[in-house]
C-alpha cells in the first residue's frame, strides 16, 4: 500500500533511503531544518515514530489548507513531544 506521496507504508521502515526522503519531505512541509528529526535516541527505551507513522502524519498534514491550522498542528505536536 502506498500513500499519496508514493511511499510504501508497509515497507518504508526497511529502506533507509525512503526514510531519509520522508524526513526531508516532512522538514520541508513543516519549514524546519531536517536536523530537527535527527536527534540522538531518547533514553529509557522510548522509540520514535516509525516511517509509516511519519508518512501517515505527513499525508494528513498536507491536506490541511489553512496555514494557521497547520501552525496549530505543529505547536500541538511540539507540546506533546515535551511531555
């Protein structure tokens, strides 16, 4: 299965190249540096999102037409990321 961007959601986690492209696309869509997503792994066994989760989030985010709502979504994700 692929999303609107053409990513293979079932096998995306298997390909480092797809994962890198996905991170670049997300960074571009959110207008943030790609390095934002390249932090050291969190301690305590907490794992980051899978490539499929990132692809699903990017697909949903790209359908939001209102720039103010997109900003609210980013702010919400940042707030939840700090908890």
